């Protein structure tokens, strides 16, 4: 019981600590994901301990990372779809379900014998916990669907961004939870082991979704960029590209005039300001294939599409950064205006292009002005 209690206590402490930090921030999207990630990870470990130990069944009902996920996932979805900051009152209201399950856990822990001696009270607590969780999860899912329909046009424009992908995945997962809840009501109620296995699967899926969209999918472009500029793998890829296009030198020579056209297009139309601007869009503007455009970028401009477009976005941000200093404009707002679809992508490419973080760059700029 010791390790289990330690993990559950850690889950409550982590949630409370980062929740208090989140209340103080205007941009709190990343903190919300951090709370979900850590609480679900700790919840996963605690459920594994239950599986491989002989703990009383009623400990499973004490605290729920799933209900905390559902409410905070709704806030994340709301923030991504509406592109508006989450208010403190919303954070407080949507933290109530998680804290209520923590209170139930403490009651069961401290008054376990007293509750056992009153079967009616134990049954009442069980009914409250199960029904409250069901109601909360279903209500959050209905809220997700409402937001999806209301802001569908905005979502559609940014459908390829990691943040939209994660938000839509959360909605799909909440739909699965609602389906399981409906099944449990229509058919034979799930026994303890089924609930436990669902909890294990639930926490695992949430952790994997956040890791994929916020780490693997976000940084795969950066890894591809790094591999082209440094290391053995970079040299191997460069050698492969050289061999691949060696026989096509005449074709490459014929594509050279398009380099100037690409630069002119960027200066004139600034298509990179569209966060959904893709390689195929640029290829269509030049009336060439994606393959030919890749040849131009890789062989004639020594870059990749992502590197080139995001360098233009960074240049645009720098050119307009005076507005942040003089007009007290939000850094993230200007980053979005520059064509970046997320804070992490902006910070990553800004560091690549300038060797500084945006805040470091702006501090130096303020010093130069003063």
C-alpha cells in the first residue's frame, strides 16, 4: 500500500502545484498539458501497483486521472479552437471534479472502517463517485462537440497543426470514453478488473497522444533539418542526394531561374504568413511538381521547405519586432501573425535562425533603443 499511497499523494501534489502556477499565467496551454501528462503518468503507475498487489477494491474509486483529463482536455480544446486565453475562473471550476475525487480518496483512506460498518453509506459513496464521473465525462464531450461545430471554419484552416491534431485526438478519445460509459449502462456493469484495465489503457493513451503531438511530431521537422546540416547522418543524406541527382544536372540547370522567382514571390505576396502554407502550395504557384521544387530547395538553395519558410517567418517577426517594444504587443501574437502555428515551433526556428530565444533577442533590442 505504501508505494500506491505515495504515487497518489504525488499526483495530488503535482496537480495542486502546477495548477497554482497555471492560475498565474496568461498563456497557460502548455501548463495544462503538463498537468495532464504528469497526472496521467502517475495515475498509470498507481494503477499498475494496484494490478500487481492486493489492495482493497475501494481504493480504485478514490482518485481519477481520467476525470481530471476530461475537464482539462476540454479547456485545452477550447483554447486551441477559440485562440483565446483560459480565464482563471474557468480553471478553478474545471478543477473541481479532480479535487472532489481526491477528497473522496481521503475520506475512504481515513474513515475506511467506519464506512465499511455502514453499507448504506458505502453504497452511496460508490453511486456518487460513479455517476459524478459519468456525468462529468459526458458533459465535457458534449462541450467538445459544441466547440468543434462552432469553430469548425477556424479549425479547418489549421487542421495540419500539431495543436489541432492533439485537440481532435482528445475529442475522439472522449467519444470512446462516452461509448464505454453507455455500454456499461446498457449491458452488464463492468467489474473491478475491467475498470482497472480501462484505467490503464486510458492513462497510456493520453500520455502517448501528448508525447506524439508535442514531442515526436513537433520535432521531427527539426530533426530532419538538423540531419541535413550536421553529423554523419547529414553527410550520408547529402551524399545520397548528390548521387541521386548527378544524372539530372541538366534538369537542375534548367530549374535555376526559378530560384529568383521563389524569392520574388516571397517578397511580393508573403505566402509564408499563412500557417498552413505547404510545399505543394508553392509548387502550384510556380507551376512545377513537388519533386522539382524539392530539387530546387535541396540542390540550388541548400535548404528544406520548412527551413526556408520558417526563416522567412523569423525575418518577418524581426522586421516587425519594434511593435512589441513600442506598442507593448504580445510576442506570441506577432509570432502567429508571422505565420507560426504554435509557440514551440516559433521558439525552435527562432533559435535556429538567430542563436537566441525570442526573449533574449528582445532584451538586447530594448537595450539598443534605450
